[in-house]
C-alpha cells in the first residue's frame, strides 16, 4: 500500500528516530486520506490522525519481540 514507508524494526533499521516514525505516519495518512496537504477545514483531523498513528507506531515498535536480534 505505502511503498515509500520503510520497515522501522530491527534488523531492517538500526536507529529509528522520532522523525522516522512521524514521517511513516504522515505517509500513511496521506495515502489513506488521498490528500498530500489537506484543506484548512481538514487540517486538524489530518494532524490528529498523524499524531495518533505516530503514537501507535511507537507503541508497536516498543512492544515487538524480534527473535534472533540482540
């Protein structure tokens, strides 16, 4: 679906920054909404979705157990 979103977990990514997670969330919301830049009346909903997905992604990455790494 979102080909430009890269894998953010080991062993595919060694150091993942908050900016990496936010960029992935932004790409996802852009893809799902169909808007690269939302109109002013949709900006708050767009931004809220990005923040929620960023948080969910951080939770997911912290919770994953990858066998055979570190």
